[in-house]
């Protein structure tokens, strides 16, 4: 139903602003859904999800701009790379039982490591970044109207929602949530904790990479700061925390609220750099203090 | 290979930077040892302290080293209050919450600085900024040498507080066993807030030693925060000796790495150490098994 409602949006309004806001909401929701798989369902808080996002964005941009791949063909490659980076980081950290602060740190460090590498290596265009060539046409993942992008990102979000729904209703999802709630008990009843967490980070990484691919195609430009900088990591975690950690619709709701708030503060603080981000930070503190289970959680408890 | 004439100054420069890193990491490791959380706002707090030193010099003409008398108590008070009224309140007894809150505080501080001070990079001029002192064949800037000894002195004072005062004993008791500490009548929340305050006090001192030979902009904390994390992981979470040795080591690695690979890529050495430590010795050089 949600999908149909969003899909009908272009028919109701062809205004570029409205569609752009809807696209950004869905895109933020996609990042949030990806992050939520690992943190909300798996209990592992990553502060460096940009590492997967950037990998996806660069995979799309490099394969397309430097190696001449078709834009759609880069998508599976980017997903696979995102999952691979996730599995690699997961294997390193979960093997030694890194949790909590340690895990947040490791992810942050990897994002930073990748940013420095992307800044210094030739095939990523170094500090200059990569432009994705403008070549309009649906077969090139480039659309003449915003509506095209809206449908694509909507499809991504629906796919991510489907994955999360599956996590809520499958045996694997139950294992993952058991690991989140009590790792030792989960191990005691025979859950392979390492493998379950590894699966979650790979899945989360792949979805995050899809967000990166969409970013690269929509904005047609990638540079190290945009792809691997801390901004994306924070964007990914804010939505689920505001909406409701570990819930199906929390990240979507959070993304909608965030974008509305973003529009509001942008209008309010037009000439004040930083203030709108400051509101995000304050919001994070306030949410954790007063509504630790998010907007959805607060309503559900009543 | 490079000649000794290049390596020696790079080594000494790395050592002086490393001493300041060690001081920053001491604050971080103290907070970790007691609260078992990583303070993601550590870099942003350092950035604020650097601005404090900058404006004390610009508006009141206070020498950065005199600012120590203002900045250390000010940062201590800020840390104490921040824990009492923001971080402690938000925790709800869950570590993830503290992580998220310190991240939120970092975002607020960084963007507040961007708003108040703009994104310009600022430096201060002192009479001794360009004074150099020869050590062997190397010419080392005077502020860097002061920073080395100043950071060492601050670290010594911190260790003394931890070893020889009632507060230090209470902090160590809370770090070891917070339930037990509560049972013998220690006000645990107060000790937590004191630890947070002392941790930020270290940053106040670090800022005073850093600024004469360094610069400040709203994003400057990010670089330091990862370096401090690396040091703490390398030395062993919660270990003071580890933070000291780790700080010096990282300072030298960064300096020599920059020599070999260039300024920007040189930082990679730090991350490689970070990952290698996590792989082969996650408890760090001096840490007990986590």
C-alpha cells in the first residue's frame, strides 16, 4: 500500500521540489533500513556505515566511468562488493568478539581508512572525485524526469523492507535478534553467533551499497568526502533511532521526519552553515534521552 | 633509504607530537576505564578547547601556556556538568545509549563551532612560534619541545592523582567493580562525572600545548579522535602506561610514515597499526584480556 501511494505521487504532483523531497526521503530511508539490519536487529552499532555506501558509490562510478560498464550492470557488482567489505570487516571484528564501543570504533576507522585511500589512489580519481557521464535514458539509469528516479529508489526501499520483513519472520531473523538480546544465551542454545552476525553485516553492507549506487546515479558525482565521510554514517543511523530501532517501519518514519525537519531548518537557517546539522545532533541526544525506543516505540508502549 | 639527517628530526618531531597525543589518549582511556564507553565527543571537546585557547590569546592577550590555568579547570567543569546533566541522564543504563549521546554531542559541538567561528583555519602568533632549538643535528621548534615536557608533566600529575589520592582510589574502585564501590559508600555517579571532567581536563592542557605549533578549525577534532582511539586500542583500553607508550609510538609512526608516503597517505600507517592490533592483540600492548 505504501508502495502504491508513493508510486502515484508523480501523477498528483509533477513539481520538482515535491518529487525531490520524496526521493531524498526514500533514499534516507534506504540507508536507515540498511543500518537498522545490523544495529536494530543485530545489536551491533556501526558508526562507519559510509564504508559500504562509499564502496557502492565508487563501484558504480568507477566501473561505469573508467571501465565503460552499463550503469545497471554495476548494481550487482556494487552489492557484491558492499557485502564483501561487510563480511571482511565483520570477520575481523566478530572473530575477536568486538562489541559495543570497539565495534563502533572499528567501523569508523575503516570508513576513514577507505576515505584516505580513495583520496590517494588514481583509479578513484583521488581528491578530484569521479563524474558519472550524463547519458540520459532509462537503460543507463538516468532519467529525464525525477519520477524515474523516484520509482528506482522506491523499488530499492521496497526490496529493503522485504528483507527486513523476512528478518522479522524467519528463523535466521530470530537467531539474529537472539544474538542482539543476549549473545551468551544464544550461543548456549546452539546459535552460531559468529556466522549470524557475519550474515547481518554482509546484508547490511549490500543494502548500504545500493544506497551508494543510487547516490552516484542521482547526483552523478562521487568524491572521497561525500562517499566515505562521516556525514553518510550519521545520516544512516539517525533515521532508525528517531523512528524506532529494530522495527520494520521505524527507519522509513525516521527518514520522513528527518527530511521534513531538514526542509524546515534549511528555510530557517539559510545563512547559517552548520546549524541544521547541529539540530540533527541535538535531536540525536534528545531522542536517546527521552524516547530511547523511537517514535514508533513510544507509541507502541502506550 | 633516507639519511640519518632526515630521519632524526622526523623522529624527534614525532616524539613531541606523540606526547600530546598521549595526553589526549590518557583522557580517553581514563573515561573508558571507568565508564566502559568510548567518548566520541573527545575530538570535538579538544576542538572547543583549542578555540578557547585561541580566543583567550586574541581577546585577552593571554599566552597559551598561561591559559593552562583557565582551560584545565574550565574543561574539567564542562566535562563534569556534561556527564551529570546530559550523558549520565541519557544513558538509561545502556552502553549503546552513551555511545550515541557522545556522538550527538560531537555533532552539536562541531557544527556550533562552524556556526560561531566559521570554517576558517586559525593560528596564533607568539614570540616563540618560530624559535627553534638544536638537538643533535635536528632543529626542533620550541613550542614542540614545551609540548613534550608539558604533556609529560600533565601525565605525571594525572598518574599521581590516580595513585595517591582518595579520588584516584575511588575512580579505580569504580573502574574495577562499580557495584562493590557503591556498596562501600562511594557516590558512583559523582565519581563517573569526576572521571569525565578529568578526562576533558587533559584536553584543556593538551590544547594549550598544541596550539602554539598547530592550528584550529571546526573539523580539527576528527583527526585527533581517531588517532586517540588508535592509541587507546594499541596501548590497551583503560591502561595508562599503554596510552603513554602508544601515544609516543603513534606520533613517531605518523611522522616517519609522512616522510615515506607523503602527508596525506602517511596516516595510513596509523590505521594499519590499528587493524593489526585488533587482529593479533586485541587486548593491546598493556591491557589485560578484555
